[in-house]
């Protein structure tokens, strides 16, 4: 997008310039004010963590002397500058970028092409081959940097250029990936290009490959295959296809299966177009005209190639999905407990309500493809007597779905869905030709063997020319026009046919066994703190409980939470070897391998009662040792789903109370509005509960266990806290606290310049008189998280900043307290790029040290001028004791 530079005709540009920080950018403009488009761009652009983002909003006819004023207006720093210059040619922008790089003696990134804002605050530069962000450096030739900002991991090579896939197809770069489309047809493609740029975000690791264009001729599988084989292996591993328009595929096959068979390798498809945030995009189905439909529960589908041409197509694997609703327990992959005699399974076509054991049509329903226009809520019963019960539960589930999904849903038996898919589907074009008196053309096309498939086709019994998603009104449900904010769904005619017997079942697959939870009153491992030491139970089952003692009452579980989080409460540190087992602890090792994939243990309730003591600075300090993988709060590669499940079970009734309170807080915050209705809502809620639990007085003992490098129940809680902190706002700048260090600490600081903290480091955004100590510690923060949103009512600290375990800090200044002078420790948080795999710190970052030192000095000067007013922070005495632990020391 080029910034508008229109001014009033009588105005003349003035040499004086103004500057103002708007959102994440600094806008340099004429003294009379900035344009509305420059302001909108600055407000919506994403944060640049490595450069100063500057929007230059000047008239096109500005004199050359203006650029000297621009250079003087920019802040004096050593890091690079990212320029967005409006209304200039590519040549002028290149000259301005090189001139500013020489003038400022700093790297300058400038766009070589049109700057197009896209989803998630990204800036996409595209004006033909070679366009993109160009890096200008003093005394060196310009170098192409990237096509997209923020730059995804896959942004280079073929993903940055327009690439021919056939005589009729081309792969066009988009902010979120590539679009394989037909050549020509500019008029219909213009609208869809704008929609894909504005709605589909650029995910950092996953590239989206969009296939086809609505309203254009279908492309062949060769177009997708030729692009796929040219992509680097690391890009293919995480790339996802999404069908956006018609594609020619063999009859009796889906696009995903046909492409996997052609390539001879597994491929993955999104069930819809990803839209929204780059970090947590949501999926919406694509109708045949390109408008978006409902949010599918099945997120990603994996297709395996057939073993032979005659072999039946395997059922697609469900790689990712969203839960049917909040609070349901997942008893098997994509299977959720709903009633003592029923579970809910997420399938391609929607949701399936069935008994805990597979029903007669369950395997076939798993193979039924998704309909982009309609959510099919099916039910399957073991016998006719239980069918009314399954229908009742399905209708109850329908009433609990979100409003838009409910309006686009229908409830029907599994046999009826299979029968509907088994009969031929007549397309809109075929009906039009029949009505025109030429019925031979559709029949001839059906006999051709190849058919342009539309998104999410039905699987008919005979080849058809094209597949069109059904209109909701034809299926007896409300039209999207009645749904607020829903896109209109084009209508089609449906061939009349009676429901008959179900067609041939899809190829069977092994169904995961789903065991419903224990009946009410049956003690569980989470409630008793006792677990068997026999063979580990499979993840899909509820761990059994030994009979060694009665179950503890729920109130006992809640009141003993602090004791169970304390690894020194009389229980040996436990390892996380297998779900539902407790074994003796292994000594911590310095290896940083991935933790074992078992559920965290629960300490025995027979342990003596112990009050949670906050960590205090001992008289004799030493460096913290690197904990073993099983005792660290670093997030494992497998994710933290098992830790979340353990936390919910361990808290029992207290989790329900805390989650209700936290959900209200998150729903009122703009950054979390809408999150609680997404597939990750249960994860977000559990992590937020863990953060609030840590911030409360009950979580004071967690840091002691982490710094000691021992395994125990504090580890899974800490991992959930780390995951929850990643969603809170970051704090860039100075964080501080006061401490009192023994004499033995100062030689340690003089001898080591890098400190790594394995617990959570608590700091404040400004000094507080409630935190005692003769030494002030100031930290230049990069990734510290502000916790105000989730601070508890009791023991909360409004201006707290938390650094996650494993954060490293560089010692810039260490000055001991003297008579009449306080001690001073100045630290700079190290970025991940400064530390290599062996733990060595880069020695060429003196500019960052200087930048941090200048920032900390200015902060001290400002605090000195503010005086006593600055230190008026209300803080509970017990909460104040959590501040004062110097990072890296134990």
C-alpha cells in the first residue's frame, strides 16, 4: 500500500518535521500533521523486535534537503531501521535507503516494491520479480532480505517469486504462502486475491498452499505436484494445502487422496482457510463461490498414499481438531466423554455422538468427507432401542454449540448421512443443462472419468461432473442470512431422492478405545494422591487406583495444594516416567533432552503438613546447577497437554472456581476476546489458571524446587505457567527489585558475567518501598511478561514482571553497598540468538550492552527525579518476600 500524500492545494511543504510514535512505529511527518493512511498503517503494523520501524509520511515532491531532516528526526541507536516510504518509485526508495544507511551508519531495511498490509499486522512487499525488503548497509551493496515482514521461516526462494506450474497454472506469492491459480481471469481473481491477502495470516513455521480459484476453470493435480516437489524438504514438512477453487481429480476420489497417490508421499490439508492471528489462526470452510462458511471441528487432515492402485483409500488421519465445547475430558484422541453411556467423536463431517464402543456405522462415518456449507451432527446407536437416547444427546449437544455453528448444523442418524453420500449428486450446471433440453451433456461428462471437484465434496457412488456444497435451506436449517456476520451461501437445487439403506462402508480402521470416567464416588488418583506402581495405563484410559487407603475428601485436596507443590514435604522427588505411576527420583543430569512423555505425579496426602515458605537468600550462595530435563520448567517438544490434564485433576473443585474467575477476566480483555470460543480455549484457560495459581501465595514454593533442580509436582505446574505467560504482554525496558546480598555473593558476580535463572524471576516496573534490601537490581528486559491481568485479589502485585525459567542475564555492573551508598547490580537479558548450543555467549554484542546501559542510566535518573512518589506500591508482606532472589544464585 502506498501512503496518500494529498495536501491542500494552497499549502506548501515546510522544512520543519514532526514525529510521533503511533502503535509500533515512529511516524515522521510534516509539522502540519500526518495523513490518515500513515496513521492507520502505523496502528496496525506488527512489532519489529530487531529494528526501529519508521513510517515516512512526506509529499512526493519533497526537496532532497528534506531527507537530512528525516535523518535528524530518527532516534540515535545502533540497531537497524525499517523504513516504510509512501508515494515513491522503487528507484527513489533504493536511493533513500542507501543514503540513510550511510548517513546514520546503521543498517536500513527499505521496501523495493509496493507495501501491502495484510492479516496480523504483516507488511507484504510485491511488485514483480526481485521485489521485497532490501537491506542497505554502509559501504556495502544492497542485499535482498525477505518478501514478508515479520519474516516467516519459509520465506525465501520459490515462496517469494511468481512461478509457473504448467501452461495454464501459476503459483503466486501471498503473505500467508502460495496461491496456485489459473493463468488469466484477472477480473474474478482480483477479489479473491484481496480476500486472501487481508484474511490469511503468515504463520511462522507453516506455509499455506491455496489451490484453485472460484469461478475459474479447474487446475490439474500436476500443478500442485510440480510446486510441491520444488519446495525445500523443511518447508514441505510443515506446509498445508487448502482447496479454494475447483480442481480436476479422478472420479470416486478426494483431492487430498488423489494428490497423495500421485506424489507417493503423505500430504496434509487444512479443512478450511486459516484466518485471524498468525499465532493462533482459526479455520473456516470455503464455499464454491469463495465465501467462508462455518468453523470445522476437524482442523487438519493427513492423507497417506494407497499401497496399490486397487487398494481402498485409507481413512484420512485427523492431525488437529478443536474440542466440541469447553470442559469436556478427552478420553481418546479426538474422542470426548459426554455421558456415562455416550462419547462425542470429532470426524471430518462434524461431530458424531455414539456409545463408548464403535457403533455399526462409526467406521464409515469417519470416512465421510466434510461439507463446506453444513455441519453434520450425526449419532450412531448399537441397537434400535438406544437410538432415541443417542438422538436426545445429539440434540442436547446441538443446543450447547456456539450460535453460528448451531445455525449451520443439522442432526441426523449416521445411516442417513451415509445413504445421502451414496446416491449421485446432481450439480447446478447439470440441472441447468437438463432444463435446457440437453441431458446428454451431463451424462457424457460423467463418463469422462475426470471431474473438477469443489471444496469439501461429497463422495458419490458414481462419477459426477462437479460437486457443489448444499445450501442450508435445502437441508432444513436456517440460512446464513439469518446469522449475524455470516456470509451468504448461494442456493442450489437438490435432486429428489429418498433415503435408503446405507451404502458400502468405508475401509475400516482401528478405532481408539474410549473408557468413560469412573462413576461418581469412585476415588481417583488425583483425589487420593495414591497411584499404582504396576504397568502404566495407556493414555486413553483413566489411571487405576490402588486400594491402599480411602479417598481423601475434596476439601482436603484443595487445602493441601501448597503442600503437594512443595517437593520437600516429606515425599521423595518423583519422576514422570508413565501415566499414573510414581517411582523414585533420578538424580538431575546436565543433559537438556526432552522430558519423558508421562503424566506428572501426585504426592501422597499422608505427608506431614508443611507451610509454604517463600525463597529467601541464604547466607552462603552458590551458582544454580543446570537441572535435568525432567526437573526443568522448559516446555518439552511434545507440548504440555499432559501437564494441563494433571493440573485440572489435581486442583479438583478448586480448578472450577479458579477457571470461572479467570474466564471472566479474559473475556473482558480485548486481547483475549474470542479466544475462549476457539479450539485452544481449554489450553488458554488452564494456562491462565496456572499463572494465577503461581502468583498467589500458594505458589511461593514453586521457585525453590526449580532452583534446587529436583523433580516433583511443582514441575508440571511451572510448565503450564510458562505456557500461560507467553500470551501476556511483554515488558521492554527496565525491571527492578531490591535485595540484600551476603558478602560471599559479590566474588561470584565478579567471576561470572552470565547468570542463568532456573526459577521464575520476580521483578517490578518501578521501585517499591515494600521490598527491603541494601542493593538495587535493575534488569534490561526483552521478554519479561507483565502479569497485571491475572494477579490474584489476595497477594497480587499490579506492576509485577516475570521472567520464565531458563532466562540468562549478563552482568553489566556489580557494585557493593558502602557507607552512605546503596549497592547496584545492572543486568541485561540475553536473547536466544546470543547463546549457541554449547552455552557460549556471543562476544560481538557490545552495542547491546551500551544500549542497555544507557537505558538503565536514564531510568535511574528519572526515578531520582520522581522521588518518594515513585515508591508507593501497595504490596502484601508475604508477596514482597518473593522479590529479592538474584538470578542464577541459590
